[in-house]
């Protein structure tokens, strides 16, 4: 039996306030608004490029992007901004 990888993006529904900033910032449309709960949900986890934009833009810190491997893009953006 093959073990499934955990989704690269998880959203804590208790912390999400439904502002939709993460949905607007996601370049690959991984996230959508759940109209029943008015909270962001992960709809297309396999399309996630692990760019961290949703996590960085979430004002409630409700999103965690799990790193399935090294991603130099996350570290490098902060190096660029701080210089």
C-alpha cells in the first residue's frame, strides 16, 4: 500500500476569518472560499507550488505550508527584501 503525502497547505478553520487574502495571493488557485462556512479551504493541493504567498499574506496565521522538500524560493525572497 502506498503512503500518501500530506497536503502541502493546511488551513486552521478556527483561526481563518474568511478575509480571502490567501485566495487572492495564490498564483495556482489552490484555495477557494467555502460558501457554507465562509472560510478558505484547500481544493487543489496537488497544484501547490509551495511559494508561501498564502501563508505570508494570512493576517490570522491560519495557514501552514508544509515543505515536502527544500524550497530555496522561500528563503531567497526574504534575503532579497532584507538587503
